């Protein structure tokens, strides 16, 4: 079967020591060898003599090209947002603002269309509001993302859509359950237009989940905030399946307080997608 490896990672902006962390992130991406990487908390600074972008630093000298999507302006020419890095050509991209500006945070979703060997892949990268009391705002944001995904990648028009990001909520919270497929999909074909599946839940070769299935530690509690969501076409048991999610892995050793947590406050989340057909 053909394979597509997808990674999501919150880089923790320029939290010190950035230069050392940058090299460790580059090394981690090289070892995990994804085809697509969704980065969050990326900083970009535009000056008279050019632009400095953390995604550029992470991709320099690698097989990856990238696009950046602003979520917030921190100062003149100074932006905070998401990025998508890809081994394959990026045909187009667009940035959409998300609701919640009144909260003091501004968030966005980055859309990109990637020309992969298996077809044109619509990918969405996002990072939702982080405060605990912003649950209702995250719900508004995820509703907006669902609408954007349905407009840019309606069911059957492209390769199945992928959503990567730091949801700042667990996969089973109200926020993420708003995009999760439910039993309604079995009875209402129209529900398939917006239904997504948490890659972790539909993996056909599930990893050991206890104690290792988290990507962030907040106030001592481990949570899987960093997530990869797929369309029904990657659910092995669906009659519409074109492949499956073989497995999802969380690389989080550095999150243990006794180890090198300074590398990042999030773990890498990688999904291995398989497509029916002869492997190249």
C-alpha cells in the first residue's frame, strides 16, 4: 500500500533556548520523516532587509517547502501563526481568521493544497484559543473551521481532507466532538460533508495508550491537545474507504519534568496513513 506520513507539532514560539531547540526540532522531524508537517506557534518578522520566519529556519536545507498563515500581529511586521511544511509542491494556500477576537486572542486556520504523488491533498492547520474558560470560543472556532473545510474541500471533490493542530482541548471535549463523526453519519449521508474522525480512534494498529498518549502536560495533567483528524475515507470499515490510518504515535519523552522539557512544551504527533494500491 502507498503511505503518507503526517505530523503535527507546536514549536513553542521562541521560548529560550531557541537555537538549541531549533536543532532538536529539525533532528526530530528528520528522524520521523513525515511528508507533511503542521507547525503551530510560529513567529515571523518582516524587516526592511527581509523576513525571518521560524518555519524557514526549521525547513532550511531540508526537502521541505512551507507556507505560513498569520493568526496574530504582535507588532510592526511581527506575526504569530501556523505553518505547513511539505515534501511535495504546495499548489495554493489561504488563511482564514477564526472567531474570538473579543477574547484578546486572534486565531486562524491555514489551508493548503498539496500536490502529492497520490493526488491533491487539502490540508488545514490550526491552533485554537488556550484558556480553560474559552471553551465556548473554541466551539465557535471549530464550527468556522468545519464550514471552511466544506467550502475548500467538499466531500468527493479532492483527496480526503486532513486537519492538523493544537486544539487546546481533549479529543473528547465538546469542542472537538463538534467535528467528530457520530452515528448520524450512518443514517444521514449529508452528515458526511463535515464529519471527521480522530486518527487515534480509527487506527487499525493502535499504539499502547496508557501513560504515553499525551502531547502536553498542563498543571500536572497529561492531555492529547495536539491532534490529527481525517475524513471518512481513511476509516478502514467504511464502504467509502480508500485506505486507513495504520497507527498514530506520540513522541513525548521530553515532556517528563525529570528530562529535557526545555525542548518544547508539546510532543510530536505522527499519523501513518495507508492508501490502497501498489506501494511505490
